[in-house]
C-alpha cells in the first residue's frame, strides 16, 4: 500500500457504509484519543478508486474537526504488489 495525502472530499463512501454508525464506545475512545494527542488512532484505507475500505470512524472525526486533507493508505490494484 502506498501513502498519500488527499482532500477529504475525494474519499468515496459506499451507501451501505454511510448508513452505519460506529459503536458509541468506539467513537468516544477515538474522539478522546484525537482530542488528547492531536492525531488519529487509526488510519484511513482506500481502494484504488478512493472508496473507503477501513477507517470510517477516523474519516468521520476528520470531517468533524474540519480537516481539509488527510493522509491515507491506498490499496494496490489486484495483482499488484
């Protein structure tokens, strides 16, 4: 996976993920982690079309705290290393 800084607005969320809310305890923990340490507890992982595959809570927190850009990991295309 390669790392890249992109605009938060470029991240695409599939509808089935968008209707799901993180568990309250998980969200509180990650919120407190960011608030106290000024960094995210987990990374955002995207597929090669910029669809979110992991890190939905981090994405929501980045939006909540007004981030315009964020570092993400982008998965390789199938068959690539």
